[in-house]
C-alpha cells in the first residue's frame, strides 16, 4: 500500500546508516529548550535536553510531577514545539512541520496513549479505533472495521467492540486507547502515564501489552511515575527540573550529584549487544567505561587449558572497564553478552570517565576500592585457574 | 457505511438533546421572524396589487350637489374620461339592540352594470357563518339592503343573530318614520374602507329604496376613471379638474375632488409601513439569533476542546475538524428550517388573514412563494454557518497540549490575562481602586463575592451573553416604548380636542340661534360656534389641492389646546394668519412656516400666511385641517355672524353619552330648521377610531416583544447552563471543601442574576435611542405623524422581571444538577 511504502521510506536509514538529518537514532532531541510564559514569569520546562532513542527501544521517562517529562513527550509528538533546539524522528524534522503537516505525520507515525484514555464518549469502541484511519484516510473505508476489530482482538476487547466507552472499566478503556494508538500501524508509541489511572493488576496487564508491542518492533516512550515499571523497560531516563538524567548512570554511580549526572548523561552512549556478542576482548586496549542497563554480562578469563572461566556476572547497575582505565594497559578479561538474552550498556569514553573521577572525589575513592577488589579477585581467579 | 467522524457529529447532536433543541430554536427564531414577516409582506403586497385593480377603483371622486343622468352622460362624453358611475352615500340609523346606530348606505343605479368601485355579491362568509349569506339574493330589491360583509367584523355594528331575509329597523333621522329594511344578503367591495375603519356598518341599496328612506333619489357623488394614462396621477388630476370645472360652470357647487394614488389601495401605505416595521424587527431578531448561535457554538466548542485535542492527536487536521463542526452547524440549520418553515408559513397565513380582514380583501393563495423559501433556506443555512465560522475557527485553533492540559484556558491565554492583570493593578495602584473595591466587596458574603468573580472571569463568554441579552432587552423595551409612545400621542391628541362633540352644518346659520339651541340641550355644559368650511389650495400653477378642512374658532378658544410643532397659535387680532396641520405641510410640500398661499373657500380666493404648524389626529382625508381667526374668516367669506359648526362640551365624556346628546341636538336643530351635516363626530369616536388602529399595531408589537423575550431567554438559559456545566469541577472542589448544596446553588443563582441585571441595565440605556428611532418610523410610516416619545417604564419593569425569572430558571436547573453530583463524580468529570 502506498501509505505503508511512504512510511517505510519516511523511517528508513540511508546507506550511511544515518537518517536524512544526520541522526543515527530513530528519535533524536538535540539541545531542546522549552520555556513557558506564566503569570509568575518564565518557566523552563526543558533545559537544553539531548535524548536519543533507538528503534525498538522501550524507554521509560520518569520524574516528579512538573519535572518536564510530559513536555519531553510532547516535543516528540509535535504536540508542543521547542523554544529552541531540534527534534528528529526518523527522516522527519518534527520541529519544522506546520500544524497541518504535523497532524498528518502524527496520525501516521505516532500512536499516543493518554493517562485518562481520552476515548471520544459518543463513539463506540470500534468507532474510536477507526477514527484515526478515517482522519488519515488509511485503508479503504469498508476494510476499516476489519482492521479495527483485529486490533481490538489483539487487546482482548473484541467482545465489547460496539459498546460506548462509558460502559467499560478504566483498564478496558486503556486497552481500547492502545488499539486506537495502533490503528494506523505507527512505528512509535508515546504513552503519557498510561497506567497512572489504573490499579496495579490492570496496570501490569497494560504494561505487558506494551512489552509485546516492543517485541513486534515498535519503539515505545512511556512517561511514568512507577519506578517498578521503569525497571522493566529497556532503558529509563529521569527528568529532574527539566534536565535528563540517564537512569542507568544514576543507579550505577550514586555518588554523583544531580548536576554531574545531567552533565555526564549528555556524554553517555547507549549500546545494544546480541546474546553472546563480545563487548570487550581480553588483551584489547580499553578506552570505554561500561554500565550494564539490561541483560547479563559475563566476565571471562581464559584457563591455561584453553577453556574459559566465567569469573563474574554483571547485571543491571554493574559496571566494568574501570580497572584498565585507571591502571592502564589492555583488558584483563573478556566481557561478553550472556547467551540467553541481549544486553544493553551505557558507554563512557576515557576523557569523560577521568573527568567524572576528577569532579567527584567520593566516586574516585569508591572506584579505587572497587578496582582493588576486582584486581584481587582476578588474580585469585587466575591463580585458581593455574592451580 | 457512515465514517466514525460523521457518526460523532450525529451522536453529539442526539446525545445532547437540550443543547440541540436550544441551538435549533435559536436559529429557528431568526428564520421564523424574517420568514413570517417577509411572507406576510409578499402575500399582502401581491394580493393588493392583484385584487384592488380588479374592482376598477375610481381614479377620481367628485362630491357635488345632487344631479341627474344628463350630467352623467355629459361627463361620459368629455375627452379623457373613461367610465363614470353615479352614486349617493347617505347615513341612516339602524336599531341595534336598544340603540340606534349609524348605517352608511350607498345607492347604486344599476347593480348589473357597475362600472367603477365594483361591488360583488358575497356568498358564504366565514366571519358570519350564522348569517347564511349563501342564501342571499342579488341584487337587493326594493326596500332591501345588501350589507357589506366587513360590517360583521366588529360585533355591535349590526343586530345580533341577524340572518338573511331578516328585517332591520331604520330611520333617516329622529323625526323620520321608522322603516323595515330587509337584509337581502351580503356584498363585497374591496375599494372602500372596511367597516371597522368607518366605525359603522354599511350596505348597498337601489335609488328607489333611497327615495323610500330619505325622500331624495338623486345621486351626489361621481366616480370616474380616465380613458388612458391610467397610472398617471397628474393626468388623472387634470381630467378630473376639467370635469369639476364643467360641473361648476353648470352652477353646481363641487364640495370636494379626490384623486387618490392610482391603483393603490387606500390602506396600502399604512400596511406597508406596518410591515416595514415588522420587517425591521424581524431582521433584528435575525441578528439576535445570530448572536445566540455564536454564543452556543462557542460554548459547544469550549465543551469539546478536549475532544478536538484528541482528534488532532490521532491525526485529524484542523481543516477536517472545522468541516466536522461546520457540518454540525449545518445540521442545526436544517433542523431549524424544519421547525421554522412550517411555523412561519402558518403565522404568515394567519397574519395575512388578519390583515386581509382589515383591508377587506380575500387572499386566495397561502402557498409559500419560492423566493421566500429560498430566503428562509439561505438564512437557515448561511446564518448559522456565518455566525459559527469565527467560534469554530478559533475553537479549533487550540493545540493538543492546551486541549488535554485543562480546557485550554491557561496556555495561550496566559499572556492576555497577565497583561490585563497588570493593567488593572496599575489602575488600582494609581487611583486607589483596590482599597475602594475591598471596602465594597467586604460588605458582601464570600460566596457572593465568588459569584461576582465567576461572572467576570470568562470575559469573552460574558460579553457574548451580555450582548445577546442586551440586544433582546433593548428591542423588547424599545418595542414597548413605541407602544407607550403611541398611547402618549393619543393622550396628547385628546388634550388637543377639548370638545366632546363637533357638529358641522350643511350650510352656515346664525351664530346666536345655533348657540341658543345648543345651550338649552340637557347635558351640554359649554358651547362655542365656529366657522367651518371645506377649502382648496390654489397652487401657483393654478392647479387645486384636495380639500382642506378649515376651522375658524373665536380666539381665544376653549375648545382647542393646540400642540404647536412650529411657529405659534392664533392671536385675537390676527388678520390673515392661519395655523396648518402637519398633514397639510406633508401633502403640500412647498408650504412652510411664514409662507403666504391662496385658499379657495366657497368659491372665493383668499390669501393666508402660515403662522404656525400643529399636530392634529382624528381628521383623515384631504390635506388635513387648518385654523383661522373667526372674525377675519367671517369677513373675507362674507359670513359675519354665521357659524359653520358648533363645538360642545358635555357633562359625560363616554362615546355613548356623547352620541346620545349629539343625536338629540341634531333633532332639536332640525325642528328649528337647521340641518346638521353627516360630518358630526364626537371625541369618543375619534378616540375609538384611532385606538382600534393603535391596537392592531400594539398587538403586532407585543408579539414581536414576546419573540424577543423568548430569544433573549433562550440565550441566557443556554449560556447559564453551559457556564455551570463547564464549572462542574469547580463545584466539586467547593463541595469537597464543605460548601452546602444551598451555597453551591446560591453562587450559581447569584451569577445568573448578576448577568441578567447587568444586561438589563445596559439594555435600558440603549433602548432609549432605539425606541426613539422606531417611534419615529412608526409615526412616519403608519400615522404620518410624529409620535410623542416616552420610554416605557412598564417595559423596563417587565424586562427586569423576565430577566430575573429567566436567569433564575436557567441557572437553577444546572445548579440543582451540579449540587446533586457527588464529589467523586465531579472530580472524575472529564
């Protein structure tokens, strides 16, 4: 179908592995500032925010009320425009679209799920799902009910298709809202506190729906208060007073202050590895500090008999590479993704790592201690292996 | 299959029936008002243009001394003359119950060959079904009369339960024998004033019957038409003047020559004026209706802002949403048309029937003319679209963020509010208003203060509501002020006539005899004899005007309290001074204060200088009335010591008593050999004649005012309900912090009443100039007279009451509903 081809083109990378505007990631916010004029004066909701989200990521945006997390989502959805900075989604410079272009682009590329469901009260559930197809002229009109019903089935809401929103529960309404968000098969789903108005059990089932969607290749950005849910996503960023902090960085290095976290978040580089992939080869020069976000990283040292021994397993919040960065030299062990699941890590280059230690004596002392322990463990492991 | 967005449109209409009904009615009121008035206007003008010429109305009427057929034949042979028809009009008395009432009788020479002012037999007549006109005979035989059908329009003109074939008792005068005149049936003449305007019944007889009743069988009125240029008034006047001169050269006195506007019904101007006024009010209600639509659509959009935001979020373009709401508005228009078209047609039919009765014509066809239908449809579809365009355009401008944050009232409007805030603060700081305001509001309870603040919180909404209500109130009060002004004018006019009876004579008699007989009449308290004559203006081009009724009272006179418009009243030693009426200056446009002009009185040419212009009501026809000083008048026309009329003040002032004394006095004069003319009139009759006419207009004006009250009420109800609906959350918060049901309702009621009273205050202010303009229009178009303008105090009080009741009603229901909601329900209200 024409619209599908066009959408693929809209969101396909070029031969250089970059999108049209030079962004390597599907979603890229570049130095985004948003200030509001209020009766009390200017209020900066977002302060020079940089954020990259890769395709198929499930990113949670967490933060306190008023921290700017909804504003951040609105920037990506084109619901709001940055005061300065740029927003790229795939091949589209969102900040440059006018209202009309924005509506069409949004209708076809984004599915939005709201906290209060926001189904139109006078339309039945299936009609609510068909409405985006109607506005964006997606599918032939006589085929729309079929597509809509399929989405409702996916959300286990097909039995209620012809009811009005008022006749079903909040959790059910949210499922229909998700079906509506998927109506035009958008690659990206933006969800603003989608579970904020649901009990924990219902919230859990809605969250599972999102996880399924990510598995199907959708990219999901979800604003949430819920730190437990945030742990289940591939990546989380925290918004503090309009600034983005990489949640993984904050969790792994609690000694850093908020200002330091904001500053270093700009310089981290998220990376994904397939199961079993080598992250760091023993003997290779080490130039990066790694923090594990998701999955399990095996630290492997070779045995004299040629076999390998897993000396440590690093999971979420653990880091590696600090030993070599501090003591110099090549990698003392191999780090690789465990074979059962992919791994996501945050990477910091040597200069950033050095700066971090320099700015935070507390962190420096802590890392020094960790290095001492790990070296000791390593030596012990190698000795054990020799024996 | 209908796309979901159109289903939304339909369900929104169906789902909120109250609002739909409100909007549909708002639009329907405008279509209805304009449709009904324009439709009536079309029916009346079209039918008058068709019906009236069919009866071949006289192009000119000449009133002269009795003549015979030779004169008719002679006139018929004159060049330029078309048809000639001789007639006689006489007034006899008919016994109705215990009273003797006037009956005008027209004698017609040949009923089978009526050439001018055609009279036709009338079959079954709706206004008098029990009379059984269908059984009547035509033409009326000897000693029989065919009554004009409009005689049945006012009860009491003819005996009760009168049926075809019945005999009525008539007499020519008190001393004449009483005769039994058979009622042969009904006749219809569409060229003469209908009976209600003549204020008595009238009918048609043969000249034989005329002789049997009055002793004379000769005609004294000549109707004529012209052979060609039938619509050229100047030509008709020339031909008619030639005829008049010919008659006068034969030694007969011509009393009057009337040349009406060719092919125009005598009442057409009045009805056109009336309909013009109605049209004006109709278009005002259309304007009001437009405001109402703007108001309701803005409110509708305010309510749907969140939905608009959601639709935008899921990919709807603004254009699509605009079209969505425009279609909604169009549907409102279609529903409104469905309501308005039939009701406007019905009312137009009824109104035309009502007017037709007064003009005494039949309107056979009430179908809606295509032009009216197109007008109504255009109004029904375009007015709401036009009115809703701005609210829809600005309502759909809301961004998704504004829409889903909180009804869009913060984001974009922050700047404006902030700047206003600063402006007010600056003003307060400068003039110390803050302290003053604090002192004032401290007197009020906190909930009342909250109500007041709520009222002024949403300024654009408030402005719209106020505008609608102000417009409604202004028109309501203005319309009632027109009514009050008409009544005031009537009062002023009767101050003008200080006499109860005016009795003109067929020729002048000695003043001392006239006054002596009158003074001996029981019930008469004051007597004054005047010069009284019919005069004609001799224009500089030697043409003559229509008749001017000239009064010559002794100065000072106790019988007239003149209402001077310009110049002054007569002085005892005035010589050729004359005071003319506004009717005169209107008819003879070149005459103005200070001018000298020539009057032909009893064949003598006399010169007069206008020293004053007065307003006179009660004497229609000709070119109005004028007053001259009796001694000078009597001298110039050679009637010193003689009186043309006598004016009397009686002890009782009701019409019945006046008529009784008038009749008695006429009889006494007749005994003494003095003949009173048929032109005698009492002040009661003048009042009755005018009041009836005023009442028609009053009825129409009041229905218009009622319509305005409905429209204004709809506006207030709509806005108040939506105001409350929009603040459901706020009400929840009030309840949550401990406001009682009564307190919640009180806050909302106070707000409604504040808006109502505020609008009424401004409406009163605006109604003054509007009422003045409307009064001027009514005076000019209908009465050909400037009205004495007064602001209707009753109108103001009525509007205040209406506004208070409506604002209480329209805010009570939503307030009651809101106060019944639980806090949880309200706070979950999305």
